[in-house]
C-alpha cells in the first residue's frame, strides 16, 4: 500500500512536467508560511484548493450579495455562484494554455473570501469608516492567513496567496494597463481576467432579470462583436483570451515571457460593456432603497462594535482589526439579524 501511495505523488508530479515551461509547478512552489509534511496523494496546489472549499468562509459566500440585495427570485448571482463561474472560466483558459489548472482553481475559489455582506456597498462603508481602509482582496488574504481554522489560517502556498491578493483591479478600462496590476504567476493573471469575464456577463443577466435594463439596451457594437447571449459573450471572450495569449502555452518558441491578454477589438468591446454596466446598472442599484439600508446596517454595526469590543466573538481578537474582521465575515442575513438583535435597524 505504501508503495502505491508514493507512486501517486510521483505520477501527479510527472503530469505537471508536461505543462508549459511558463506554468507554475507544485514542486517549485515558494512554499507555505509554515513548513508542512507533503500529502502523499495530493500536490500542494490541490491541497490548497481543498482547504479553501472546506473553509467556513467559502460556505458563507452563498449568502453574500454580488450586486442586487435580497432579490426576489432564485436565479440571481450570489458571491458563491460568482466564484464558481470564475473558477470554471479560469480553468478552461488555464487548461487550454497548458498552465497549472490546480493552482488556477485554488486562486479562483479563494479570491473573494474576504468580501463583505451586501457586496461592494458593504466594502465601501468599511473603507470609509476604518482608518486603515478596506479592500476585499486584502481581506481575502487575511482570511486564509489568519482568520480561518480557529485563527491558525489555512497555511496556503505563496502562489495561491499571491493570486488571491492580486486578483483585484480598478476598472475594466485598465485591462493590461498601468492600473491593472500583476500577479506573480500566469495562473493568477488568468483568474484576474476570468473574474471580469464572469461578472460582466452575469451582471447583465441579473440587471435584465431585475428589469433595470433590457437586452436591446446593450451597446450594439459590443454585443454585435461578442454575442447576444451570455453564453456567446463568454465564449467570445474566452476564445479570444486563449488565442491572444497562445504563446503562454509553450508550444512555440518565444523571445520574451508571454502574458495573458485580449486582442484590441475584443478588449474594447469588454470595456464598452463594463462602462455601460457602471452607468446603467451599478450606479442605479447603488441608490436603491435596499442599498441605502444595507449601508446603514454596516455603518451601525461598525459604530456599535467599535465602542463595544466585549460584544465581539472571541475569535476576532486582533485589537487593530477585530471590528472589521467580524463585520466582513458576516453574510447579508447574519448582518441583518445582528443589527435587529442590537436594535440598530
């Protein structure tokens, strides 16, 4: 039996050796924060993925808002379904480009663990109130480093942690621009761009479902190029990323390190759709009554716990961040219940 188990790890490591020379290999990882004995049947990036999936923070994503707060209907995107869509898109690109799919999946599944209740509205309030500022990507890293596993963290590899921290970007108009930022691995870059592909398309569907826009309102030139359905648009974007980034696959010689990118025409169409969403959806949804109520809840919870540290759960013990850590961990439902319980609504 022991010989068979040893053979499993050798087999898995051998499979990674046929990946692109630009792929991240588990055996070449920069390692974990704390040394650990390797798993006999899983490589390090597989192990990271499994730890994320089994974490409490991952489970809570199912009750965290993506864009629309407390929508009436079963088919609106949540932070969990968004995460799964990002993972699927990122894995497709990673596999096609001969990169490390395990690393890609681990980053994608962990990228939003630090998101607040009520989506970016909750994030904006915490950023406004907390002196150190609040950014969900930094909180996601904090979750896996310090908050999960009873305060011991998940002890993930450097490559997964780097991808989680660097997945966030400014606006789509900065794709591959000065403010786009860079991950330390190509797999991290794939997750960054897959995040954008996912939310542009599912946010359009949700906005149509919420009667904020109609399909006919979408910019004609952009949908004419990308497609008139979510499936067509995702397929167009994914195929273009693979084609434009083909040098990453290592199947042809290159003179310089290749990058993950889009063609100019497709990138411009994505920018147009994103700008449309900002104007017609995000700016509209942010001033709805539910949105203002969400901001009030987060603000009141922060102000209450900021002067009542004794009311915080014991696992949030960092005196400089315990209020932010607690509120960011909440689901929409829990934040509302806690505010009602404390008479803060």
